C-alpha cells in the first residue's frame, strides 16, 4: 500500500437521524443512518456506506473520493478462531511493515468488556481512519466498524458514539419449540378435580366431572357400575352382591384374601360403615384397591384402579371420591 501525506478532505455524506436495525437470526442490533442504504446478510452482517459507489474501496484501498462505512458483524468462534485472531486478521498489511500504526485498547461494547482496534494513515484524497470494536457473548464475537476515507471520520465522531452506544450483541438463537401437531390424537385427559354427583338406587358417590358412568352386568352381582375417564386403566367400579347368606365382614375378607394376592386387608371406614380393603397389582403398570363394605344384606365391593406412573394425579382424586360415598 502506497501512502502519501495530504491535507485534502472529501465531502462527508450527511446523516439525517437513525433507524435501529436488528439481525433476525442472531439478534445483534445497532442504530444506522436513516437516510443511508442498509444491506443485511442474516446471521452475518449489517452494513451501510455513505457513498455506495465507494464500497469496493474498503477492500482494495484504491483511489477514490471519500467513502464511509458502518458495519455490524457477527462471527462464531471455534477451537481455532479466537477474538484475538479476529483482531489480528482485521489489520491491513502495510508495505512498509509498520504494523505499529494499529492501536489496541479496551472498550465497552453492548454492556460487555471488549477491545478496540484503531488505525489511521494518509492516502491521496486525505486521511483514512478506522475504529473497530470487538466483544464476545455466547461464543459469538460482535464486531462494530466505523471507517472513513478523505479525512471525514472526525465529521461523524458524535454520530459514531451514539451508534456504538446502541449496540446489542449477537447471541445464540433459542432452540425452536417443538411443533405441535394439532391433528394428532391427544393423550389421556387427567381426572378433573371438580366432582359431580351420581346417585343410584343402592349408593351415591361424587366422581370427576370428566368421567363417564356405565352400568354393566357382572356374574354373581346384583348390579355393577363403572366410572372411568380417558384412561381405561384408571377407574372406580362399584359392585353390589348378595350378602344374605354371609354378612360377617371379617369372614368375607378372609374368604377373598387369596383372590387379592394373599395380602392382609387394611381396616378402615367407607360411607360411614366399617370396611376393609386389599391393595394389589393387576399388572406391572396398574395398582388397585378393593374395598368391602356390608350394609344390611348387601355386600358392596368398590374397586379403584390407577396407572402407577400417574399415581400422584389419580389416587388423591379417587380417594376424594370415595370420601363422598353413601350407601342406601
């Protein structure tokens, strides 16, 4: 590069207000002159030239009449590329080898501590001056560059300071939220904690508002009603059996012990009546309780089933339902 001392000054294109420009991919942003043409390359750079025809001069450093560049760039770091490497690569190689023309100092950019790389030298149309600012966030370096040929840099110093103060650093984009397929069938709906009343001829109970009731004929029963939601392995079933020949609850529990995996019955009350229940596991994923209550000459068998991985969802609601049960 041939350098010639010269006191000429080119025309400085005016700045008429500012517009904030933001990169849509990495979020870096800065104010740019509102009356200058701004180019954007998503995820990489936002740049504006005071004299667009002179844009090539900033890479060739050839002859021309002035020219101003304002650039905001984002560079991703890796194991071989550091901020210091970027700063070094940003320096023009002088023919006279006088790299000491560059001055590196500390600076604040976008609220982060960073570095400033400054240089100036003479060309035929006047002094060239450049200031580049570097700051790192999320392994991304944001680079702000102000450069001007023809001795015009000083004309913009207050505007450059305002633009630098507006910088927002690049950051890694947030991972996209998984797309929800609204056409796909939804998973099972948990039981509502709002209860509704069910009243039959032999008992009454409150069940989750989003549960159905279905009467069925079960062998050996007088009547049977099943209450269930969208998970069919989570239900409350009430069976009514004839207890006219045997209405001793303790003996009934002993007779049914083998049916429920041989466990001992836990004594409690249900609907204000003495009751006992067996806890058992019909399969690896389901837990159950079978309650037995004798009222007059009828035996009530109340069976709760719930999906083990969602016990904390189903069991408290089911226990709340059983607390409302009354026998006629």
